C-alpha cells in the first residue's frame, strides 16, 4: 500500500494543478466577458437611454392629446350610433308605409278590376244580349218577310211563266 501512495499524491497534485489552470482560464474569460458587457452597457447608456428618455418625454407630452383623441372618438361613435338608430327607424317607417301603400294600391286595382268585370257583365246582360236577341228577331222577321214575299213572287211568276220555261 505504500507503493501506491506517491502515485495517488502525484495524480492528486496533477488534478489540483489542472483545476488551477481551469480556474485561471475561467477568470480570464469572465473578465473578458465582463469588459465586453461593460462596454455594451456604456454604449446602451449613451445611445438607447437618451432615446428612451425622449420617447418617455414624448409620451408625457402626447398623453393629453391621445386622451382627447380617444374621448373624441368615443363621442363620435356615440353620435354615429344614435344617427344610425334614427336612420334605421326612418327606413323601417318608410318601408312600412311603402308596404301599406302597395297593399292599398293592390286593393284599389283589385276593386277596379272587379268593377270592370261587373260593368262588362252588366253591359253584356243589359245591352249586348238584348241586341243579339233583337238582331235574331229581326233576322227571323227578315227571313219570314223574305219567305212571304218570295212566295208571292213565285205565285206571280208561276202564273205568268209556264213550268217548262222556268228552267231555261
């Protein structure tokens, strides 16, 4: 067991030296990163912070104007909403009135057509039918008179003209 002791001590010493080198390199890397971060922070302070301060000052200046714009938009939207409601009521009323007028016009047209049909039937029954009957009666009388007169003519013609001569 004593033989291995110097080997373990040597390996342990080598491990401690290796850890020391690793820690030194880590220190150097952290120091270098820290320097970069400080340079970046300084650059941010010089460039970004004035811009942020300017933006904040602009927001402070614009805040009342933005509030005023929002207030105006709200008032305008309420007015527009009211006007649209009035317009909707007006359009609905107009449509209802137009519908009623169309119904009335339809009823008027229907009544007029009914009256025209009734008048046509009345004229047909009181004028045309009697005229037709009278025309038929006149035609019948005409035919009767023609037959009566034709019979007298035949008698006159048969007495004076012999039967054989009628067919010539």
